C-alpha cells in the first residue's frame, strides 16, 4: 500500500517493504521456535516450498553457464524465490501456532482496511485532490489505480478485499449492513479501475465459491454464500449505475470496463506476445532463456514477424515458465504445484480452506493475463497462504544446525534487502541526473557517464540506459 512509485522501478519500494515484512515475521517465528520450550520440538518445512526449488535450480544453472547478459537478472529472481520459500514456511508455522481461523481473521482485517484505503485513493484521484492528502495517496496520471499504480493489480487486490469481507461476515465478525456496505465500496472501486480482467475474476470467484460450497455439508455452509454467488450481478448493476452518479457530481470518469470492451475490444497485443514467446521457447526448449532476456530474443524475431511487440514478460504464467526456465523448470514447478492441489482436494472443505482458495484463484486468473507473480506484494502472500493450507511436511529433529540456519537466513535476507534499498536510492539519483539533465546536454558529461559506469560495475542494478 506504500504510495511512493518512482522511476526507474515504480514497484521497488512496495516490493522491498513486502520483503522486509516477511523477514520481520520470519524473524519473530524463528525467535519463538528457538525459545527454551520449543528448542527440542521437531522442525517442519511445508512440502509446498518444493514448488520453488526447481526454478531456483534452473536459474542457478543459467547463472553458472553465463546465459544471462547481466548476472542480476538471475540473482534477483533467486533472492525473491528464496523469500517466497520463507513466506511459505512462515504461513505453515503461523497456521500450526495460531490456527487457520485466527490467521485468516487477521489477514482479512488487513485486506479490508487496505481495500478501503485504495478506494479512498481512487476517489482522491477522481476528484484530483491527491496533493491535499500528502503522502497518503498516489498521484494518478489518468487511470484510477489507487495506491498500487496499476489497474489490474488493484482489481486483484479488491477481489481479495471482497473475499476477506465475506469471510469476516461468515465468521460473524461483521454485521449484514457492514458487509453489504463494504461490498458496495469494493465493487465501486472495481468499476473505477476500468479493468476488463475484473469481470473474469468476479465470475471465477462466484463459480469457484459455488463449487466449494457444494462440497460442504449444508449445515456447514457459511451465511455469506448467497452473497458470493450474487457478485457478478452486483458488479453489473454498479457498472451501469456508477457513470450516471459520476455525471451528476460532474466528475471526469473516462470509461468502465464494459465501455472499454466495446471500444477497444480484447487486447490483441497479448496474442502477438504469446506467439512470439512460443517461438522463443521452441528455440530454447530445455533451460529457457532466463529472466530479462525476452526483449533481446524478440529482436531476433523481427525478420519473421511483420510487427514485434517488445515486452519484459510473456504475460502468461505457463508461457513465462516455458520461456524463462524451459521444460525442466516448468515440469518441476507443475509437478509440485499439482501435488499441492491434489492434497488440498482430499481435505474436507472448511470456510478457511474455501477463503484461501478463492484468494489464490483471483491471483491465478491474473497470472493468465499478466505477471503479478513477479511482484513481491502478490507472490509472498500467495506463498504464505499455500504454506498455511499445506498438509504434508518435511520434518527433522532440532539441533544446533537447524536452530542456526533460520537465524542466518533471516539476517542475510535483511542485509541483502537493506543493500538493495540503499543502492536503489543511488539509482534514483542517477536516473534523475542522467535523464533530466545529461540527455539534454550535447555532448554528454563525461563525469556523469563515469558515475553511471562505476555504479553499474559495483551494483546489483544495471543503471539508467544510455
């Protein structure tokens, strides 16, 4: 929710804060687990963490073979996947320590609060009053994307907020009037995003909820299940009514998702990216090309395509895995991922299981059209929830080594994230100096170029483009 989004990496501060929060929580759990009463308790690691290991292994092989133009394009994903493993272990530990119900209540309160904050940010952007609220809200350049600075990201987050509000209602933590009011607020926020993906997410959430409720015993079904099924109709009503209300208030609201579908249709650029990604995968089938190499390989396709749309991602989880980690990484990820789904399918469907699966389903729809798994503020909560639902664990007895390793990993994670934060602030300064001043000068300042080169040599970051 951090509202600061600055170039050259707009999501950096949000992702760094997400990593810090995971590491802080992991540190607290490590302290609890190494306390006197828990010192001899067996250590457990959720089996779902194995999902990330094939990807780390493939990236490590690519690094050893020198397949990437810049080493940080491989080091960054390895570090992020390591934090995702920590998040999954953290989710499993918290679920065992506090129970899924208590854990989800805390998480739902946070998601509902964040959803309200984002919708308030949207209205500040709509009324062009973000400057009056200082650092609380992100300035908008046109789209009403809340503090996440991307309409589809906000759509996913508001879907999470809707599921969280319904869960709190099911656990009798919200009255009927409260949950209805929150649903209206979040649906209005979804319409203001003008995200075409929001319709897929809401429809999928309602359909998945109907399937999960059907697997429950009638007396165990929560009282919120009828509200879940009515979400698509409610979104349609809000979509049709909101433009008239905005007109009455004489505010400038461009288009709803339905109007965007009518005027823009479906995004055909996606199919062009998918086609190019498939061709690149066929040229590098086993280990892939690695992260950060897609645009260069697209450049090599220019002789075979009339038009090439350059992108940093294939905008589809499966294609991303195939292109960047090849068959080896994709099979490993899919094998352990399907194993986790099969284990969850065998357990009785509770309200907690249904809520977590609906949260992951909204993110799953997003991964089919974009790449939210690249962002720590989506990947880490998803790994946390998957760990919380895990039923199979790797166990070993506690000893000195198993007590020291988590402490070392947490301290190492803090040091790496702190170094990245410090270096990114340097990168921001160089970016402003280079793009706002140096590019206007002819000839370019040799001193500034020397600083850019020196930064690139000693930093994880490449630095501004020439």
